[in-house]
């Protein structure tokens, strides 16, 4: 079965729009060290149509399944401003754009992407015939077996292919992390917010997840406590404790909450919740 092609559109202040394309497998290979990013991109493409992957206020990278060539033409048209500068990297003259024009261009781009994605979504659903609707009408169990399980199997096979040397137990945990990164990430972030405060809870979550993945892949645990404590390091418990939470969240997901409840009791006994949650 042919893979769905995903397109990326880049907007950088002072430069023309750029676009490239990649398959789902190539997207995974680029982001296999950051499961939450891979999961986030695909989830957004399915649910919200657009995924903005950039922390730089002057650079925007949008993922879409729309026609990248068409979008690139529209972006370059929006960027066609009278003021231009020479770009030594590409040896070409590229249009400049100011803050107001940038905001206007982004607004138009978002509208175009949403419109094209909605149309593409309708076409995709239509191409599937009645099978998808039938699976939904038959209930969650049927939908899970016919639609969600193949997706989970694809992720599992990809992880096993990328890390063939990992032992069975750790590989299973790694597969779960990629399949349910949003579940693990959401619980961790909420725990940090509740027991350590809102500040940097996302950074702490990201760091713990990276340490958890590194430990599963290499068997080596990051040193703790760190010599130079940063804002993204947990304040309440040790890294070993938080890696255990990551592992116990898998048990919680499958209906076995005992180990996670023990973790929660340790946090409750160690410090009072912040914010009255």
C-alpha cells in the first residue's frame, strides 16, 4: 500500500516560501528520537490539519497533506514585496517581508491550508468507501480493530525495525511510548504542574521522556542528581522515580493502576499539591 505523502512548507522572514515532501516513514526516521513530535505531527494532520513545528518567531514550518507545489506558489506570491535583498546561500534575489505582511501571509496560508485539507479529507474519506463509516457505526470495538489497530501495528513495526537490538521488554515499552506518547506526556506534565508548579512543567516532561527513551534504547540512565541543576530538572523526586512513573503509566493505560497510585502517594506525602487541584 502506498504511503501517504506529507508536505512541509517553510516560511522565513526575508525569504521566499520553500516546500518539500516526505513519506510517513521518512517523517518517523527524522523524529524517532522524539516520539512526542512524531505523534504530534500525525495527530495534528488527522485532527487539526496543520502542525506548526518551530520555536523561532521568524521561521514557520507547516506540515500538511495538501499540494506543496501549489502552496509554495501561493506563499511566494504573498511574499512578492517591492523590497528585496540578495540571499548568498541560494544566489538569488528574494523578496523581503515586514511584520505586518508576515502576519497577513500566515493568515492567508492557514486559511488556504485548512480549505485544501478539508477538501483532501473529504476526498480521502470518499476514496475509502463505506468501510470507515461502517466501522464507526459498529461501535468503538470495531473501529479500534479495523482502523486504530493497523496504525498501532505500523508504529510497532517501525520501532522494532529502527531498534532491532533492544531486548523484548524494553522494546515493548518503547513501542508503547511511541503509540501513546500523548498519554504519557499528558500525565507527566499534569503531575509536574500539580506538585512542582506550572513553571517549566512542559520542559521537565520533555526532559524526562527523553531520558526514559535513552534508557530504553541504551540501557544507560542519566546521572542524578545533576551537577548543574537546571530549570527543566524535577524538584520533587529523583530521575529514577520519574522513569518509574513513565513505566507505570503503561500499566495504568491497560487498567492496572496500582504502581501508579503508589507513585502518586509518594508525591502527595512529599509535598502539598500546588493550585488546589
